[in-house]
C-alpha cells in the first residue's frame, strides 16, 4: 500500500508539473529528477501505468519508439 501511495504522489507531482509548466511528461520526469538530484533509474518503480502510457504516447509521437500493433475497438 505504501508503494502505491508514493506512486500516486509522484504521478500527481508530474501531472501538475506538466499542467503548470506546459512541458512534456518525459521532460517533467527528467526535470523532477534533476531538481531532486535523483538518478532516473531510482524512480522507475514510482511511474504509474497512467503516467507510463502518457510517456509512451509522447515517445511514439516524437518517433523515439515505434508503436506496437494494437487492436482498435
């Protein structure tokens, strides 16, 4: 339960940062890590499925990764 709370808090911080600063989710995560002097690898467990989906969508749109084939219903 505690890890979920931390994940939820981290996601809220990132979503607020994106909303207030008008930056990309990926940039918000990197910026947060730089501000807190954290290694990006140390926050991987804090990335919620919703935040991961937003970051993946951005990466696909920026052509950093290929989209995987998905069924659209």
